[in-house]
């Protein structure tokens, strides 16, 4: 699985650095380092008013925030492994 986090200017301002940290932590805690490749990406083209854009394989998710990160990871990452 490849997870790409937008690190373009808009998502950077909305907290992409923190989303990357949360992803790194979740991947390590669940021992998924060999199953998930985490990468940064410049604009994915789905800017949202709030939150960060994250692409999981071919699916794009918008509005990812610190507050909804756990739900995003549980609902959209773990089931695809």
C-alpha cells in the first residue's frame, strides 16, 4: 500500500506535517512498516477548505485533520491491508 500525503502549500498550512507524524506513529505502533510506503506529494488537486488531502493507493481523501485522523486510519487504511 502507498499512502501519499499532500505537502503542497495549502495542505502544509493546514497541518500536513502533523498528519505525516501521526501516520508514521500509527504505522510503527501497528508494525506495518513492511506493508505501507509513506510518501509526500505536491498538490494532489483536491484541495479542501479544512484539513489535508491524503491518497491511499488510488483513493483520495480530503479534510484529514488531527481530530479525525484515528477514524480515517481505522476506516480507510487498515481495512485495505
